[in-house]
C-alpha cells in the first residue's frame, strides 16, 4: 500500500498547455506555482533565441519557437501560445493574440504580422514564402520568393485554415474552418472555402 498522491500539478500544467486561455483565470493559489513556471520557460527562450516576450503571456513548454538573429519573434502582452505550435521568425504579434495547438508558422524573409486581439484556432498553417515551380530544376533547387503576410486586429482564423504568402487579412475579418486563403481579405469579411471566397460580412451578424 502506498501513500502516493495524484500529481495534480503536472496534469494541470498539461491542461494549461493545451488550453492556455485557462492560465488567465487561475486563482492565486495556482499562480503561486504557475507564474514561476511560466517565467522560467520564457526566460530560457529569450536566452537561447532572438525572442522578445511581453507581459503576462503564456507559452506552453511543448511549443517550438525558433528565431535566429534577423528573424526575430516579437510577442506582445497577454498573448498565449499552446502546445505543439511551431513558430519560425520573423513574426510580430500584437497584444492579446492567441495561437492554439498544432499551428505552424514560418515568417520567411519578410515576416508575419498579427494584430491585437486576433485568435487563431488549432492546426492553422501560415507560410510567408513560396518555391518557384519551373520544370527546369527540382522544386528544392528553385529560388524562394517572399512577400510577407499581414493579419489585422480582432481577426478570427478557424481551425485547419491555410494562408499563403503575400496575403493581407483586414481588421475584424473571419476565416472559416478549413479555408485556404490565397487572396487579400477585406475588413469585416467572412471568407470560407478552397480557395477562400467572401460569404458574408461580420457587421451583419
């Protein structure tokens, strides 16, 4: 017979990693261990990568952030990055940005910019570069082009969506689940499909 108690704290950390919005409603008794845990994760990241992290953020220990010098990652205040996220700079995030589990972003040479209060659901792919497609040489030997991607403020990007290089998404737009965005999205527009097309206006909701 053992007196081992269930490891509730480890399970709670795992829960926060996959549902990071819960971090911002923790009671003081949980913040006693959760805040030092997060501070340590973020300090280690800033020591080994060119990453700038604002105040009151949450970054899951299972997230993978890479930022060489010149490919910085800037994270605003009160942002959350969930488990199994891959981020490669240059990426700039405003305040209160949420990136849910399984997302994959690469900023290419020009970068990805994400405005304040934008929410990005799970398994979204955003790559700010493209390969040439000439048949004269293999794809991997083709020159890479990069225009950058801009996502405005208060945007909602649904689960499993994809956004290609060169796209600009206007403030307060919505990208439907599973959409592939290949063209600019106007402010307030609701887009869906592959390729994504306008299906509504958020101001009508």
